[in-house]
C-alpha cells in the first residue's frame, strides 16, 4: 500500500501542476498540436472563447449539452441494429435499458445492467459510450473549475466559459493521457480490434466463443475519466481488460491520479498550494482508513469457513486468484472512493464489514478523491460546511479563502448533501417494500438490503459499481436507478454552480486574528470528521439494518 500511495503522489503532483497551466491558459508542450484543433472546434461550434458566462448561463449550457448527449446515446442504442461495426448483428437495445445506459454514461456513473459483449455493438461502444466517457469526465472537471473561480474572483458575475473548459479538459488532459494508457495496455495484452468474435476449440475439445472488440481505447478513458463502464460484463476482472499484475497497478493508478491531482490544481489556481494540500491530505486520511478496514476484514475472512478447517484465505470467493486479497481490497477501495465503478472482484462477495466501507465511501458523496472534478467540488462543499461549523463554535462569521460563507452558500451546500442522500434512502425504501424491487434480489435478509442500498448508493453517487447480487436489468430498476443517477449528478452540480456564482460576486476579506486557518493538520482532521459525521448521521440506520447486522450475525454463525 505504501508503494502504491508513493507512486500515486509522484504522478499526481506534476499532473496537478500541468492542469493548472492548462486552465490558466499558460503555454504547454502540447499547444502547437492542440491549439489549432481547439480553434477548429470553436469555429465549427460558433463558440466565442473570450465570452464569459454567469453561473446560470454556465449551468444552462452544461444541462443542454449533457442532455443532448444523453439523447444521442439513447438513439444509437435503439438503432444499433442498422448501424455499422456490428459483426455480431446485435439488435436494438430495449427502451428501458437504453434509457438507463444513456443516463448512466452521461452522468459519469457508467452503471451497467447488461453484459457489454452480449448487448452492445462496436459502434455503440465506440461512438456512444466511449465518447460520453470523455465528455462526462470533462463536464465534472469544468464544474470544479467554475467553483474554483468563485473563490478566486471578486465582485463579478462571471465564472468562465463552459465550452472552453470542456474542450481544454478533453484535449489537453483526458485525450493525451488516454492515448498513452491505451498504448501501454495494448502492449500488455489488452485487445484492440474490430474483428468478429472468434470460435476456438478448447483443450477439452469443446467449442468456445471469444469476444473481440476495441477494448483498450475504452478501457483507458473508462479509468482515467473515473467512468468504470467496462467493455465486458466482468469488467476489470476479465483478462482481456486486465491481463497482468502490471495492468492491474496501472488501472488503479489511472482511476485515482486525476482526482488526486485536482486538489493540487486547486491550490495553484487559488494562489495557495497549502489549501490544495490540505484537501488532498483529508482525502488520503479517509482513504487509508477505509482501505485498512477493508483489507483487515477480508484478511480475517469468514469464520464460518474457518470452522470447516480451511487454513487458506477464507474470503477469496468472488475474487480473482491472480490478484488475491490485497490487490482486490485495494482495487475495491479505490473504485468506490473515486466514483469509478471499475471492479476486479465482485463486491457482493466481500465480508459484511468490507462491504460496509465500500457502501459508506459512496454514501458520503464520493468525496474521498471522488470522480474527475466531481470529487473536488464535492469536497469543497464539505469544506464550506466545516468552516461554517467552526464559525458557529467560535462565534465568528465563517469564511474561506477570504470569502464570507453566508446563508445562501449554506442552503446550497445543504441541498448538495441532502439531495443525493434522499435519492438513496427513498429509492432503497421503495425497492425494499415492493415486489418489483425485491424480486431481483439474490439474497434475503440484511444482505439483500445491502444489495439494494448499494445499487442506489452507486447510482446517486455516480459510481457505477455493483454488488453483483442484484438483477438490475428490469423495468423497475432501469427506470428508478436511471432517475437516481440524474438526481445524484445534477442535484450536486447545480448547487455547486450557484455557490460559485454567489462567491464570485463577493469582495475578498483580508485574513485577521480570528480567521480560522484552513491549511493546518487540525483543519484536515476536522474536514475528515465532518465528512464521516454527515455520512454516519444520514445513513447509519440503513447501514445498521444491512451490513452491520449481517456482520454481527455472521459472527454468531448465521448466513443468508
């Protein structure tokens, strides 16, 4: 774990500095190639790159662009039977599944209620899903930039230009990194072709069909954009997506590097690197805590299997033997912390306590690194909550980076926390009391409730991973989870942009003797505690009925 975290920091710091240069408009090595391409895009789209937007115009542009993209993804799925690059002749995707998938990939959730190799044509995988992998990640980065400008700017209503932020995030950050990673993955054995599926004869003399396709190109942005939607149903447990221990390491780093780099970018943009380091330190603190609990629980294993005289690890069911407990635990903790959803093991098979941590990381708002951009603006909302609570404790108007945090910001921050939480709890409640919801469960008792909670938490948190014990490809779950994804995405983005607009219009107040320092270890600790307390107070009753009681019953010898 120590080696992994060291490599992550060594990659994230220079990437954070690079992104700061990109979004400040400073010169980079890629400018000679990308600048002309950027100008072509602006010309074709008739975008005035110098025109700035207020938060309402920024939000409207974002909404229109994303929902038009969702419509395109829906239509491609519905008409894929007559579109090219479909060697397996897959027909139209059913309406409810097409809606769910379109909402999923547009919101950076990438929840998959289908097996890609049996459902989606190459054209759909490339033109619909992979393109949205880029655009949804770039949208999250754009929102993080807009909120950052809210802290930087003074007495203005402008937050930048959504189209410029989207374009630069795609061309300068996501595209070159994805190209580089895809080439490395191909060198390690990840497939990349447009061939029809192959039929081979096994050593046992049986015929087996091997799925082909443009996997490496989708795999790269699936990870770097914290998307998570795999080409295959088995996702990163499939040897064509994740063939070696080296690719497993690369995929974990790819998921986490942009979310870890963005706090560094934030510190550079606001002119105080310590602010970004403090936010990153809080993320690391929560991440290491979660990872320690997950690994300890999986290492301890299942006492019921130990009682049978099994001396080897007792929690390997649902995990690839080639990755083992350590890499499976690390991968699962990363993917639920960074809102990626890629998996190299089945989370339904984790011990109850391990599953509890995976659930909690999504429930607290995907701010422990979180998605590309989404983790930063989500954590900044918790920063505002922290300084507000501290301000109440000392009897002083809270402020952050010289901006007073007043009633409007607190209302919007509260909405950003409560809207996804309400979607999780209300959706889970409806699923738990209806036949349409419970008929899809693989397990009964508290584990069945955990499967429901996980589905709605993954959707509202725009994570996309699944417990793997729930049949989500039903009319009920396709519609309810699709709506939950939309609520979870825009229920945070719109309040975040509203906060940015309000902050940008304010004056900057110079720090005084009573100003609470937000770069100290004390602030890091308080920020982490606020994240945990909000999650605990909101979700503890539901978690107590699910993974917590299941773990206690497991220790008593009860299974489900």
